[in-house]
C-alpha cells in the first residue's frame, strides 16, 4: 500500500514537472518570437526613415565628369550644389540632365574663387543656408584632390561643421575620416574675433578687455581675465604682444586672423562638443 502510494505520488510529480517544463518552454519560445517581431519592426522603421532623409552634396566645378558621376552614384543626393564657375559651362549637357533627373531639378550653383579658401568656405555656408529650407538632414562634400584649393577648403569645412567627406580614388568612392577642431576654448576664439572685427587686428589690452564678454570667473576683473586667456592660449602663435609707452598692445597674427574669420564655425563646434560632454557626464551619473 505504501509503495503504491509512493509510486502514484511520484508519477503525479513527474507529470506536473513535465507539464511545467513544456509550459516554460512555450513561454520562452513565445517571448523569443515577440523579440524577433519587434526587431523586424524596428529594422523596418529604420529603413523607412532612412529613405526619408534628405541629403545635399557640395562639390567644386574643377573635377572631371567621371569623378562627379561616381560620387553621385554612391551618394544619390536630393540636392546638388556646384561651387566655382558656371557648372553648365564646366560640364556637358548629358551630365547636367542626369543630375537634373536624379534630384528632381534641385540643382544650384554658387560663384566662388576656387583659389581662395575663405571664398569657398563662405560659399559652403550659403549652400547649407539655402538647403536648410528644403529640410536637408545630411551634407556630403567632395574632397577629391582637384586642380585648385577647393578640396582643402571643403575638407576643412567638413572638420569644422561635422559634414560627411567623400572622395573618388581609382574609380572607387571612399568616405574620408574627419578630424574635429577643438583646440581653443570659446573665450580665446571670442578674443580673436573681437580683435579682428572690432579693432582691425590691433588693440590695447585695456580696450580689448572692455569690448569682449568672457563672463565672470572667480571674481577676476575683465582685464585680468582677458590677459589670462591671451597668455595661456593665444600668445606667440595667434597674437603677438608688445609694450608701447607702458601700454600693452595685442596684435593678431596671420594664423589668428584665419581663425577669427571662421569664428562662427569654431564657436558652433565648441557648443556642440560641450553639449556632448554634458550628455556623457549625465549618462555616467545615471549608471552609477
């Protein structure tokens, strides 16, 4: 009697164990199928939204038609901007018609001196400003080496603004890595900007400190704060300092003038980097 009861209890235990195991397996499979369906849905969403992204391609007019065609085939832009001379004279009608068909007529040209770096970079600013009204999400610049300095200017602009740099090498289009600029704090860039725009490259330290706004820092006076950033970041390379009749004068150098002319790009990059650093710090705090 005892043995029969034990065997019966053991059988019932095994039955429920197997049933529980099967149920648990079903739950695992059901959850797995849900995860797979969710993954497929997310992938579909990404592909769908990627097709909605609009792109702008900026290139100089001193490239061969084969280079332009190879880059167009890879990027498939929604808008194309040529910088330099009139692109309708620089390229054949067949290429222009192909670009016109590909972009739906979104084709523009901006006059610029391809031997002047700042002229090319200013033209890029104008192109981006026009394209922003069209809802552009991605910007590509053609940095393939050409007969002028345009490719250098475009690569510099890509580094300053975070654009996508692409180039055609031996018939293949490659993505060129960019190096973001972040070597000067915004206070130093603001000093260079004011020295170049407000004082034509030369000013006394007292006058310069009255014009720039560097914010309060540790109770320092305006002149002491300006002197601190000049000595720490600018003196010797970006500005030169001289003493004239017991008065300290600051002179901008050629390199400092070049930085000052692009201060809007550099200050924008500084703000972007600072925001990214704050986001990283916030994530670290959450993880802790």
